[in-house]
């Protein structure tokens, strides 16, 4: 019986469900058999499948196996091979008109040459190229990228065939791409694009560049490329990605209507459609079109579009969660607090935004005068589960403000004293750093700011959670990710055979060294830009704390006056046991200072206002 059962699981005749996997787990089928069943099922698993297994308590090894299969099945597919058509040399006159480094767009809309190049008749010029180049290409097609790159490097170094330079650059990029040296490959693909849209490898190099940014996590170089290319010259295979990137660029330039138009051209079938819809929602919100914004965010929140890599699946999950959070913020902004509270509660507990949703939900409760609920939500945010990873100083000020409204003045003063001792040194360091790099000379040394905070080359009082908050900025986090990839790529280069390492590797190490300095400066500027915002927010909070202190002194003075004029009144609450009416649906336990993860979000204070 047992053997038959295992065989039945191993060869499913229908789509394998999460429940079936959990049934295997619950009847103690060995993990190895469960994993084998998953691997041999032929299923294309989704992020929802992973979430279901996780929520149902599947073993870590089983969940990891599914994630591995998702990553394997969603690996970027290879674009169509570049044409082997005869490459015509680009004259100096043409180069001056089509240079990638020029401020004007690359190519022209009416270029007959560009239109002809976009047609690939599949012809091959194998045997027409010089023998050395033919040999290098054959090595690449034989899946020997290391040998191919060595031959191509020598041709570039000696400028052996100047009229074939674009082809050599393209295949050099392809060889390095296949070796997993993505930054180095990016360098050579950009060199291809610098030749202009008129070269036959343009429409093949650009999609590769799009694919590479998904590995580096950094879109800044690609954005610079996109800014100089007319949308009419976008290769079909990368058109959606480029429409999206151009839309993002226009949005950052505050050209909202143009950005929305460009984002609207992203196909519904594209994995970027959900991202485009989200940004359209952001634009609608900024333009005051709140109903349209809610529609866009709702579409994203309900979307089930999959992504080509596991990393992007996780990013899409975050986008869905952010959409729910943004709907809540819209309702909060128009003072519809009950609806705002409902949406804040819909942010999943396992979301990276849950603590943020709890804090903003606390503000909603405050506006609804549910002060005990406010204090309970803040207690969750301040728990060790979030205090060590989330930087939300606003929560401390809100707690003080809530105590003030309950006339708990001693608690207000104690809370504000703790706030000032914690955040004043942080604010001071932020101000000092920004002052150091505020001049033009200082901005040129922004790489030092990056080294201080991300390479540990200086002391700091800034807490780790603050950097978690800073890294929510996509540009900064992308640059940090790219710099980390450079280190790994350098190690990969140094691990190759000595002959290759002494020739190609030496050149690539130089490219990486130059890029590292450039990216550090760019990352430093992004870091400082985010620090400016954070310093202003902290300064405002410190100012609010001081105002609350003045209000406390004033309120206490009025309290003393009232007490003196009503000396015959007694505190009738002393000695009384207060019985709080509670719902039979809930069990109430007193909080003893010990936090449990499953209790987060359920804390509720029973403070009685002391106001006269």
C-alpha cells in the first residue's frame, strides 16, 4: 500500500497542488521523495505556491526545492542570434552624427540605413570574415567563451580589423556574458551602442544590456543609454523594458504626463506591466486623480503576473504590498480613516512593510481618537522584532503625543527624553556629513561618504536600521548591489587560467577598477541625497518634540490652577476595580514585558485619560 502511494505521488496525472504536497508531508513521506516528486512533476510553480507551502509549514528543504525550480524555469531566455551580415565600416563623418556620447539622440527617425538594419534575413557571412575573426566566432558558437574572448581580446588590442570592430566588440560581450562576467559584458555592449543605431549589432546588444541590469540590480548606466536613443529605434525584443525605463526617467524629471504616456505603452503581456501600472498609480496620486490612483493600485494588488526570476517575484510581491499601503495612505489623506484602517490591516504580516503599516495604522487610530489602540500598535513597532531592523523615530513622537492627549504628562516627558537622547546625536552626524559634502568640491568626493558607511572606513553613531530605510531607495540599493557584484566578478576573473588572466583578465580588472570608482561616486551622491531627506525629517521631529514639551508645561500649569481652585474634589477612581467589557471572541492576557511574535499587532492598552 505504502509503495503504491509513493508511486502515485511520483507520477501525477494532473497539476500538483499545494494541498497534495502537504498531504505527503503530513503522512510522513520522506523529504527526499517529496522533493523528487516536485522535481519530476513537470510543473511550473509560482510564488503563490511557495507562499502556500510556507504558510502550511512545509519543510525548508521542500520550499527551497520549489524556489530552485522557479529560478531555473524563469532564467532569462537567449535573444535571437545576431546577424552575420557584412558589417560596413562607420566613417568619421557618420560617427560624428551618430555618436552615443553626443547630447542628441542616437540615429534618426528617417534613417533608411536603420530601417534596413532592423530586418534580419538570417544570412550568414561565415567564411567572409578574416580567418582569425571567423575562428573566434566559431569558438564562441562551440560554447568555448573563454577561448573566444582570448582571441577577440587580441584582435581588439592590436586593432587588427578596424572595419570589423563592432562585431568583435559584440562577440566579446557575448563571451563574457556566457562566462557570468556581467559587468564586463555590459562594458562591451555599451561600446557597441556607441557606434550608433546604424550598426547591425545595435538591436542585439541593447536587449542584452537590458538583461544584464537584472543581474547587477543597477539601472543607472542603462538609463543613460536609453536617454540618447529614440523610441523608434527600440528593438522589438526589448521595447517594453525600454518604454518602462524611459517612463521612469520622465517621472524622475517631473514630466508626469509624458511619463504616464510612455508607461502606458508597456504591453499587458510583459512582466513589467505591473510595475508600469504601479507607477501610473503614483503619477495619478501626484496629479490629484485619486480615484484613478486607487484603481491602478488595486489592479497591482490583485495581479498574479509572474516574473522571469525569483528575485523579481519577490520584488513584485513587495509592489503588491506597497499598492495596498498606498491605497490606505490615499484614504488617510482625505480623512476617511475607517477605510484607511481597513487597508492598513490588509498588509500581510510577513511583509517588509508591515511595521510601517502598523505605525501608519497607529496614526489612523489616533485620528479616530482610539488612543489605546494607537499605543498598542506603537508597542508592536518598538518590539525587538522591528526596533533592530526598522528606523521609525516618528513612532516615539506619536507615543508622546498620545500620552499627552491622555494627560499622562510624566510618560510624555519620559518618552521625549528617550527620544532626544537617541536621535539628537544621529541628527547631528547627518548634518555634519551633509555640510562636509555640500560644496562642489565635496560632491566630487562623494565616494568617501560611500566608503565610510558601506565599507566601514570611519566611525558612526548611525544605527543599522537607518541604512535599511535608506536602502529602500531603488537607485542607492541598485548601486550597492552593483558594487558587490564587481567584487565577485573580480574574484571570478582571478580564478581563471593564467594565460587568459594575464591577457583578457588584466584588461577586465582595469575596467572594473575604473567602474568601481565611478559607481562609488554615484552611490555616494545617492546616499547623500537620501540623507538630506532623512536629516530634514529628523529635524522636524525634534522640533515637534520641543513643541510637545512646551505644551506639557502649559497643560501642567493649568492643571495646578484647576486643582487649587477645586481643592474639595476627591479622586473617586481610587480603590475601584474597573471592569472592561470585552468581546467573547477574544481572550485577553496581561502584557508582562515579554514579546512573542504571534502577539505582534494584538497589543491593546487600557489607559484611562487623566484629563480634568
